[in-house]
């Protein structure tokens, strides 16, 4: 785990724990809301990791794809 995301696991239990202070009367609704919050946090962390490492993992960008784009589009001039 990288240095900037090393503290994330320590922050997750208090964040999810605070959802119990929302004062919902129905236990089932409380469980659904907490599960939804945990799922959203998990999916967000997964997307952050996946987008931060585009050249590794199951879905990755190969160098041949970049070469194909360069052939079709051409080099980009950023000096303007």
C-alpha cells in the first residue's frame, strides 16, 4: 500500500460506525444504509487503486494500444 493511502483502513471503521448515530428506528433500514455506505467506500477505494495503476492488473493498457493511437492521431503539440 502506498504511503498516501496507508491510513485509509484505520479511518474506515469510524466512518462506518458513525452511520449508527443517524437515529433510524428500523434495524433493517439501518443495516441497509450501513451496508450501502460500506459498499460505496469499497468500490471507491477499488476504483482509486485501479485508475492509479493503469498498466497492471487484470484490465490494463498495453503499449501497443498507445502506439496505435499515436499512429492514428499523431503527436500532440502542447506549445500553443
